[in-house]
C-alpha cells in the first residue's frame, strides 16, 4: 500500500469567494456557507484519478498551508476559515472514505496561545470529524512581526498536551509569508529548520514532558538533515550526553523534497523508520521534470529507484511508518 501522508485539499471556486468575503468583511458577518458538494465532488474525483495515475492508495488531506491566513486580523477570520476548510476536508473524505484521511488545520493566530482557539478545533476535528492529526505552524505571525517562542518553549505545551491526549500527530508546516524577501516556500524550509533545533535544544523539555508526542517535519526536515555536521559539532560543544543523531530520531520526516539525491541523504541520516512518504501532489512539485519526463512530485518511482534500499525499508517509507504514527487512521483496518 502507498500512503501519501502529506497532501492538501483542492478547493472549489466557491471556497475562494468565501475567503474573499471573510477578509473583506473582517469576519463580519460571520456566517459560514454550506459546503458546495457538487463542485467539491468534481475536484475530489479529479484528485482520485491523479492518485490512481501515480499509484497512491491513500492521501492525508489538510488545508492548503499558505492560505491559512493566520496573520489576518481579527483572529475570528482564521477561526472561521480553519473551521470551513476542515469541514471541506471532512466532506471530501466522506466521498471517498477508503482513499482519504483528514488532517486538521488549526486556527492559530499571531501571538495567541494555542489553548485559546487551536485546541478546541483540534478536539472537534478528532472527536467529531474523525481526523487523524493536525498541522502546526511555528510562526502564526507569518513574518509580520516577532514570532512566538520556538516549539521547544512551554508556550506550546497546551497544544502538545491535546495532541498526546487525542493521539493526534502534528505535521510542522508553516503558512504564508508577509516578507517580500522570503517566499512562502522558503518560509516553510526556514521554519522547519528553526522548529527542529528548538525541539532538540538541551533546554527543551518537550519530549521529557510529552514522551508520546508525535512530530513529523515536512519537506525533508528543512535544512537540518543536510547540515548535520554543524549540529553534531554544536551538540558536542554543548557537552550533551546524547548525540544529535540520536535526538533527531525523536522526530519524523516526509519526502516532499523532489530530489533523489536529497532523499537518499535524508533516509541515511534519519533512518528508514523515521521517513514517511509524502508528495503534496498536486502542489509545488507538480511541474514536469525534463530529465525524467515525470512531475517532480511523482515520488514513488524515485524511491523505488534508490538501489540500496531494501524491500523492508521501502515498506517502512511507503506504508508502515505512517501506520505506526497515525494509529487513528487505520483503526478500522485493525478492527476488520
């Protein structure tokens, strides 16, 4: 089975009209429209056909991150938009329950503690909509002002407590960028790198306090797996009793990188039990590679082409690691 652990909902035109109304009216009026079932179905059926073309059995759908509007004032805008996007995903999963699982976008807002809005929406999505995890944006200000503390700080503990209690893994994935010097794609990589170091810093007590916390870092872990020498040295200079490599294995990483050379290095550094198949297809990587003749995000053949990977390692990446982390996603299989 091929499980794509990192993908995003394709929204129909009606959703963008609602988005414009929310921004223009600043969430006033605050009524939410009905989910456009007919229009959504067309997009979801197109997505299923695309999955079939590349050999994907299941996709995990979350909101499109750069459209989450975490920095828009007032906070009610992102609260309503997150709820709408999650309801849209729930409707898509209901159309093809054997092909999709829902991952919640959270109404994080600027410097607001996650306990204010995000935890309540996570609880709704898991308990009422059957979602299996969530996105975590390390910088809800989207670069508009000084960001909140790093992910190793107690600021984030209410969210970690809820994730652990609900058995809901978190995918580190920033949202938009308000900085002209930093595109949203670059923002993703920068925030993922900062998040990893903050979580693994000697001062961080996150995994001591929340030993069952499950964190996946998107896009191959930002810059971290490719700068390991620097952080190994950093760890030694700080006199840490545990190596940086060992600490890194508290985290998991997806394959949304689109380069075989980089993916090979990621798997060697993180280990095949800590890497989850993910493509974001359709998304940033949906452009034709002139060398292979396939889209960059058609990653199944890329991983199959890594000669030194054994069958067990490939199964770990394509399926088993995802099953181990996202236990809510496959409870029906276990009960069958």
